[in-house]
């Protein structure tokens, strides 16, 4: 069989080869044993040329099933259907090999992907990681904002400018604010889109008007600092999502507020989140271990990239898409 050095050869080993070391093959090629029964011995309950399903295998398979699933095979006829299904699958594997489908590009690429996925899983599972109390404390301190935070509120508002001392401006702004409030009260409490339309049409706060008046999540002290203590006080009084405030007067003008959501304060100690942090740190360490392993493989197998040649490969974003001429190769992101 003539294959390129990147092609993975799948072949059905002869029974005599069972238990021996893999046959030597050029780099990038391999020989795989695709028979159903690999260990010798056992009582066959179904046979076909050179292979079988044994009673010992079936016993193990049934033991690995849930009791509910196992009930399906109490009946002898159902057991026969199951055994025949196993056998037919392997008969079709034989047929595929006989037709040379082991060399098909899709089969080769699917096998390559399965090999890489299995390698990655085994390396991540085998990576031994230990998390110390000091590391947990350091991680808790670095992520403290995730575990300890004040109450947060998310408001939408319509703001009308009216600095204190300008009675005429305040009178005009208050009249408009009352009109906006009346329109807002006519809406369904959950209709935030319609309230956002009011903000886009009437709000004079340039940062939030294009965002439907959305102030995003803010703690009450930040809300007070940025928009005024009156806004924070009004926010405390709004308990139900979609609730509206009366017109709220601040130093800079008038607000009509709508509560979008509220997040309760969090006060989680290190002991509260110890296991969560341990799992996260273990995952990070395993990821770093995989990155180190991948770097070692790249060095051992002399990976290099010719940037000059790569720069000359055309990438025309205006060209129309062509039909695929082969299977897309698998890739592994750089660590």
C-alpha cells in the first residue's frame, strides 16, 4: 500500500499478531487492530470469519448497563437482536476495509482527530496537580470582586437638564418630565424597549440616551456619586422589576427612573468558595501542563514556520468561495 508520510493506514491485523508490538511503519503511519475480539479465549455466542462475540463480553456489557436498560435483554429474542447488531457492525467494518475505505480522506481525518482528542484527554487526566492553601488564598484575593460585592441595581432613565436656580428651565423640564412619566406609566412594566424609545427621543444625557437610557449595573454608592444621592435613594425604593419612580430632582436636572434588575450583595468567604477555587486552579494547572507538553512535542519533532513563505500565501477576501476539494484538516490552537 503506497501512502504519503502523513497518511494513517488502517489495517485488519491477523489473529496471530494479537498481543505483539505494533508493526513498524513510516512516520505518520500506523497499523490498527480493528477486530471485535482482541483477547483470546472465551465462549463464542456469535461467530463470523476470524472473529466473534463472547459470552464473557456480553456479561460485562450487561453489567455496565443501568438496571432499566438491562431489562430490555431479559428476553432471549432481544438478547439475540443485540448480539446480531454488534456482529453486523463489525461485518460492515470488514466490508469497508475490503473496499479500501480506510484510505478515504474523511476516514483518515476522523481518525486523526480522534487520536488527538484522546491524547489531549489522557494528558489532561494524567496531569497531577496539587493546590496549596497559599494558592487558594492568593486566588481568592485576586478574584475578591467575584465573591464580595455590594448590592447592584440596573436602572434606565430619561434625564432632562435643569440646573438648580434656573426656574424657567426647571418649569419647562418638569412639564416635559411629567409628560414622559405619564407615557411610561401607560406601558407594560416589562416593556423596556418602549421605555428605551422614550429615552432615545427625550433624554438629554448624551452617554445613556443612545443606550435606551440604560445605566447598566451599578452599586448604590456609585449611582449616588455619578448621578446624585436622590437617584440612589429612589433606586432603593424601587423593589419590583419594571417599577417606575416619580420625577426625581438632582442638582443637574430631572430623572424618570425605571428599575431593570437588581443583584443582591455577596459576602462569600474563602471557606465558602474553597472548592470552587480549587477546581478552577486545577483546571488552569492542567491547561498549563498541556501547553508545556505541546511545546515539548513541537521542539522534539522540530516544528518550524517559514514566515517568508507564509507571507506569500494569498488570502483574497473578495474572491468567491469555492467548493471543497478535500476534508478540512484538524487544528489545535496555540497555548
